[in-house]
C-alpha cells in the first residue's frame, strides 16, 4: 500500500512470492512433525490436519493472485489494497484451521470474511457490484452476530473458552442435549451457514458472485467456503460432539435441500457466473452430507475424511471452472453463455480445460470429481442408516440433474454454431492464467487417477479427532 | 501375460497422445499412425486368443494397490468373452480408420478421440473389479462426446446430449451399486474389495442381491439398450459420424450386455432369478418393436439403428433365459451383431460420402453404377437377416433354441423377428439398388475404390467364416457360458 502508484507492479510479485514462501514453514512443520503442538494455553494447535488445510488455503490464494494479475491491471482498481485484503483473508483462514477456542475461531472467521465485503464491491462503477457487496455485508454482519450469540450461550453455560474444556464440561454436567446447547448449535450452524452458502442462507451468493470481480468470486466460492466448512467441522466435532444426533438431523435436511435447490435453480441460469454460484451451492450440499451423517452415527472420523476430501478436490476444479468462465466471457464479451457458440474452436486448449473442469464437477471419471462423489456416497451408504441411505438417493438424483447444466456449457462452446465469434479478435490466454489452468487440471486428473494420495487424509483425520 | 493386458491399455493411449502431439502440418500421417497402432493391438488380441486365457472364464491376472487405507485394488483380467470382444474392438477401430473419408482422417481431434475411445473400451473388457469397470465405462463417454458432438450430423447437439444424459443417468445407478457393494464387502472382509473374486465369495442376503441386481442391470440395460430405454439410440446412431456409428453399434452396445453377463448375473444371481422374466418380456417387445419401426424408416441409418434394437433384443432374451445354449448364443450374437452392424454402418457411410444424403427415396437402381457395392451390401444384409451359412444365423438360432425351454410363448414370438428382419432389410435393398436409376445424380456414382473395399472385406470374410464354421468361435466361449449358466443352475438348486 505504501508503494507509489508507478511501482504497483511489484505488489503483485511481492504478494505471489510471499504466499509461496509461506508454504516453506508448512513443509518444515510437516517434515518435523511428531505430535500436535499446542500454543497459547491450548487455544491454537499445529497438527497434520491444520497443516494440510493451510497448504490448501495458501495454494488457493496463490492461484487467485495469478488469476487477478491481468484483471486488476486491466482497469482502474486499487492494486495494493487488493492484495493486502486478500492476504488478510488468507490469514483468517489460516487462523481458523488451527484454532481451538471460541475467541480465536471467531476472529479467524471474521478476519477471513470481512475483507471480502470490500473486495466484492471492488468494481466501484458497477451497480451490480455495489448491490452484491451491500447484500453480502448485511448478511455477513447478521451471520457474525448469530455466531457470537451462539458462542455467548456456550460461554455462559460453561465459563470456558477452550473447546476441549467446554465439551468436557458439557459432558460432565450432562448438558450435551440440553435445549440451550442445541440453540447454541443451531445459531452456530445458521451463522456459518451464511459463509458456506447453504439453503436457506444462500440468497446472497448469486448476486454477490455476479457483481464481484471474477477472481474474487472464485476466491469466495472456494476459499471462503472452505474456511466456513473447516470452522463448522471443528466446532461441531470439538464442541458439539455430544449432541450429534440432534444437529445431525438438521444438517441432513439442510444438505438435501441445498443439493436439490441449488441444482434446480442452476438449470435455469444463462449467466455462467450465476450458474457456477448455484452449482457451488449444490456442491456445498454434497460436502455437508458426510458431516451430517457422521453426527447421527457418531463416526466423525469418516465424515471428516469424506468432507475434507470432497472440499479439496472441489476447490481446484471449481477454481478451474471460474478460470474457463473468465476466459470465455472476456473473449465473447457476453455474460450469457448461450452466446458463446463455438468459442472453443478459437482456443482448443481453453475448450479442453473447460470441458475437463465441468465434467469433473459433474463427477465423470477419471476426473477428480468422481472420487469426491465416491467418498461421499460411501460414507452415506456405509453409515448403514436409513437416513444416510435416503440422503444418498437424493444425492444420486442430484448428480444426474447437475450433469444437464454442466454438459450444457461444454456443448455450447464446442458444438453450437458461432454467433458472436469475431475472426479478427485474438483469444487472450495470458501466461499466469495458463499456469492456473495447467495446475488445476493436473490436480483434477491426479486426484481422479491416483486417489490413493487422499488415503493419507484418512489417517490425518483420525489424528485430528484423536486430540 | 500381464504385460500384454496392460499394453492393451497403453498402446491405444500412447497412440492417441502421439496423434495429439504431431503438428497439424503433417496431417496426412494421422491415419497411418492410428492404423498401425490398432494393428498392434489387434495382434496382441490374437496372441491372447491363442494363449491359455483365450478360452477360460474370467481370470484376474494382476492386482494393483490403489487406495491402500481403503483396501481398494485395481484388478485386471481376461476371459474368452473378453478376448473376443477385444478382438472385435481392435478390428472395428482398424477398419473404421481405413474407411473414413479424408475430411475426418486428417483431423487430429477425430483420430485422437477414436484412439482414446479404443483405450476406454479395452479398459472395460479387461477390468477385473467394479471400480475400474465403472471408470472405463464412464471414460468412454468423453471421446464419444467429442466424436458425436463435433463431427456429427446436423442434429448432433440434441443427439449428443441425449446420449450422454441417458448413459450417465444409468451410470449413476451403477455407481451407487458399486458403492453399495463396496460397503457390503467392507462389512465382510474389512476392506472395500470389489474385485470379481471377492464379489463372488460375498454372501448376500436376498434383498441385497435384488437391490444390487436392479441397480447394476438398470444402468447396463440403458446401454444395451432395451425397450423402452432405447430412444437415445436412433438419434445417436444417425447423428454420429460413420466411424462413431460403427463403434457405437459394433462395440458400445455390447458393453451393456457384457456388464450384465460379467457382473449382474454371476454375483447377484438371486436378483437375476427374481427379475429375469421381466427382462425377457421387454427384450421380446424390443425385438418386434424394433423390427416394425425399422420397416417404416426412410433414413437408411435410422433403419439400421432400429434393427440394432431388434438384434440386441435377441441377446437379452438369450441372457435372461439363462441356459447354457442361450447364453452361448447371446455371446456369439454380440460378436456377430458387432460385425454386421459395423459393416452396414460403414456401407451407409460410403454412400453418404458420395451423395450427402441417407434418404432411401433419393436412391434407386444404383446397382447399375455401383455393382461391387451392391453385392457387398446384399451379402451383409443377408448376414444381418440371419440367412443360414452366414454369421447372423448362428447366434439367433442358438438363442431361440436355448430359450425355447424356458419361454415357449415368448420365443415363438421372437422368431417372427427374423421374418420382419427379412422384410425391412430386403425391402430397403430393393428400393436402393434395384430398378432403373430414378435420380440423375446417381448416374455418376463411383463404385468402391481399393481403400474402401479393403476396409469392408475383412468384415465380410468374418461373416462367412463364422457362418460356415461356427464351432470355432464357439470354442472360445464354451467355458464361460458354461460357468455363467452353472452359477444360475446352482442357485436354483439351493433355493
């Protein structure tokens, strides 16, 4: 921020290097890892689970920066502040994944989401951007207050801040299923529900996604969502573990509704960003499903494994999908994807990438999405619980519905007759964007063909739950 | 042996990547590369056919640890039926590469997608576990999507989406079935083992077996396709480019029947016994319905597409009768239909390249200008009808003989399908080839050139060979058909 306007170019490079360098301590921590390290009176922990998630957040942010470089330079945007705010949000996400007490996690959640209020309104001249930012801000504040209210109930009951102490207090006083704890759980779920945009807390997402600059939207739909999920997982399994059967049911209903509503509305969209917004709402339903069922069965380890695996695969393929939308909407100059007829012929590389990402989101093997779906369905059917199987059926129906709109975009870009193609116009596919494309496509393929790499996560989630 | 099996995957995949990497300035070598590599695969298949595994039931030859903590393994294996289908696939890929016109042969994407399709189909036939079967089953949609969607006919967008949606709708059931089977296996073995050996040793309850049978069979039946799930087929066949239609009719339809023989019946036998009558009724409806609709078609490709519905009905009838002879007939009919339908689509493709229409009424009397073409077409039509001495007869006769004991009434009705087949094929032949030349554009038609003749002749020879020496091809499937029918018989006894 302090650099003069002329040298703003260095800001991007600095931010990129900074994020990349911050991976180094993670690698060192990973290499020297023996047992979880607690700090600040048990309110902060470094375990394998948090290291993996931190790695994920840092990579996502790095890719978002790459997406942003050309975009931010293309118009009169504030550059320094842009990177500063994204980095602050990253810091919040990193705090969340290690937090073990109420204050730390609240600060983490808010630090991750507050910069996004500003960033989503970054296109100052655009009414839609302003509208989206205001909606996001109002609902974001509401969600923060809901979370705080939930926390205050917990604190009032137990007088403790650290999760392990709260949950042992709740257990020893056999309060786990008392109405107050349930109310607190519902408040927390609703509050975080806004962050992860599940039905019925999703209404801000499409407008905000549409209005925000595209790299910010990508970040919102991937990193912010992941932060919310991580916070939810930590809170539900560390604090509310005892009352799983109650919040499990609530989450099952939310998850089923989220999948179905998100999908059905996505079918109607012609704006690719809104389509991705609704599709990511629907995907959130899938991510939520295993946690919900694990609440009912009590097998948290399995639920966390399935959800986090889905989350990681989803993060990269969804980033890739936003990249494709960014490329094509820039080229075609239209926000109605039905007008993108035949654009893939201008850049077969971009066309193939797009097809890969959208087919992967639909869950077609050998792309990563299928393994994500596999672990989720395995966790649902493996629960041997009629509710789990019912949710599995809902999920299966939704998987088919989703294919319709995912396949539609690649149909348009490959097969439709060119309408808006201007032969003279050059298809812009800048190098930073190519890096993003190749990186995400690699991860999408590798996670589909060698899903064995995720088996490590199974072990890690057991470590997470063991401490 | 393991090396050969893996190379069945690697060679097509490598050739597809190779084609994609050659610059467009050397477009004339795309086709030779494809042909050479599919000939390599063809040779490997012949080697397999005459090896120890060319006549057995399914044997798993190699296992690879895939997801260790789940105990999930990738298993690859081979059997008599698989080998024959692999052979058919390589042959059809090879001749369709030879048969296509230059417009497609010089397109990198087209040849590359075709070879990628070859890779995925090979994968289906050598999969030794449910997961890899599912993955390859789905993976073949991606090249097919491009083949149909980019190089297809006028209405290709609608047809492609319909094809993809139908198939994926079925695949979701297969997917859920796979996960369910894995979960049951986890309860029994402590590992998500879904390879065919572990599945065979799984003790399923009656309701589990029925559920799993329904899940898998529904997915496979869409692919076969059985009446009333067949409506994607005419659109897909008509709109796909010639090479796509050849592989679609020749091999992809067999993938469904293969899945039922490989997975649904041996592992979920109780479910099969509960629902086989239902499947049999649907297949006979399909035989008659497909044939009657074929009579009414004015588009040659659509006519052949509906005839496929009818012919695959025989396969399903043979499978659901469940006897030794009928299952053997069904496997042989799968191979035979692959050859004849592939040849018919290729022939229609030749005509389409010359005239850019497939409308029967725009032809007439072209026997005069294209005598060689007319002779081959007539020969292939006879094979398709099931004239004794040609391949079509063998499979249908065995199916009808084998099914008669179980379904006297249904089989009698199904036999009428043969008569209807004669009507639609010969009537079409009459309208296209005989009489005076009714359209002056047909006066200057060129007969088949050497390349085209070379690509159809192997198929014609096979029709003749299987027709006069059926016991040779039978010898490769005896053990496998015996194994499947014994599994069914054994289960009946236990009940």
